[in-house]
C-alpha cells in the first residue's frame, strides 16, 4: 500500500510540475521575466541544459542516465523491501516526483524548463522549478528524518 501512495504523490508532483512548465512556456517568452515582487521574485522562462546551477551543462544523456540510476537506487535501497513510515512515504513521493518531473523535460526537450528566480541580498539565485524544490526539500527531510530515527532508536522511542 505504501508504494502506491508514493506513486500517487509522485504522480501529483509530476502533473503539477509539467502543467506549470507548460503554462510558463506558453505565457512567458523564452529568456524573459515577469516581475512578481520588485527586486526579489520573478517568473523567468529559461532553459537549463545542465543540473543545479547549470553544472554538467550540455550532458543531457549523462543526466538522463544519472536520473534513471538514482531512481533505481532509491527503489533498491530504500523502497524495495522496507516498511515505510508515513513521513518516508511523503518524502519519497516528493523526491521521485521531482526527479521524474525533470527527467521528463530532459527526455522530451533535452533541457529542463526553469522559471522561479529570486534575488536575495543582490545575489541572483539560479533559476529553478517546482521539481527542484521537491527534490531539495525531500533530501533535507530525508536527512532530518534519518537523524531523528537514529535518535529514537538510541533512546528506544517509536516513530511511525
């Protein structure tokens, strides 16, 4: 049952991510911005041919292979034969949905559609998307949950 819930959460993330990317592509011309909060937040339609901060730019096939490999490793090491807590179900649903959302872009377009741009203390943070948010948040939550699980095991508390 938990694997079905992970699949549903991931599917919801993928659908929302792809819908937003489609709308951005249709409404905002490529490499232009729409100011939401002046000098802070913009919706900017850009193509990212790499990973975070455009690292590995131009290596789309490598990034596709890495994404598929990461999905397989997550399944093999974390999901295959494990009884998951409700927190882990949510975390892995977000993580897989985010990875697959960006993977779809790479397979279809050869790049990822990014659109969220922030300027914080005059620093133009690299443009990103909802799938990126799901990946980063889920990794942080997974790390925090692992620490919490360790603490609970050492103190013999139960979490589920």
